[in-house]
């Protein structure tokens, strides 16, 4: 099924929907929510896009599972023949064996051990860690979480 066919299928799936058909978390049953057509269309568009993202994410995951063993094989072969780059002329591309190093995120225990080693006073170290923790900025993210009714 092509991408455009999937999109058409989603459009057909939701074309008859309206938001008023869905439950809300309002406790007052006498409330008549003022749901505009524009809002309704935006919500339906959001759901369509979310469905498409889910389909594409699943496909991406499947392709990555296929790609990983191929990458492993190619890397092992390049190491065996002591090459770092292969040019693929008919594709106008090249594959290069790349190596990068990164450091893992610091953990509180590592910081505590290093400070204790330098300062030698557990009480000071714990006070410093509490001070650092209290000064950390907090971020609040508000988003929509979609759940499926079963």
C-alpha cells in the first residue's frame, strides 16, 4: 500500500467523525461544550497525522532491524580487509567506517565519589549535592497523550 493510499484510508476513516461524539472529562453533564468546526477539524487532522506517524515509525523500526545486521557485516568486512572507505560509483555515494567516542552522563554517585575523594568530608559532600539539586531548573512539558479505547 502506497503512502498516498494510506493517507486516503485515514481520511476516509475519520471523515465522518466529529468531536462531539467523544467523551470529555467534564463532570457537569449539563455543560454543552462549544466545539467549533475549526476545532473539530484540527483534532481530526491531529489524529490522522498521529496515525500516519505510528505507521511510519513501525516501518522505520522494521527497516532498522534489517539494516543493523547488514551494517555489522559491512563493518566486520571492512576491518578484515583493512579499509575505511568504499565508493559505490553507480550510487554516487560512499560508505565510511566511522568511530566516535562520547562520554556517558554523569551520575550522582560519580560526583559524590569524586567530591569525597577531594574533600574527604562526607557531610560537606552531601550538602554540596543537596545544594546542586536544589538549584537545578525544572522544565514542565504539556502535551497531548493519545490513548486507544479497547
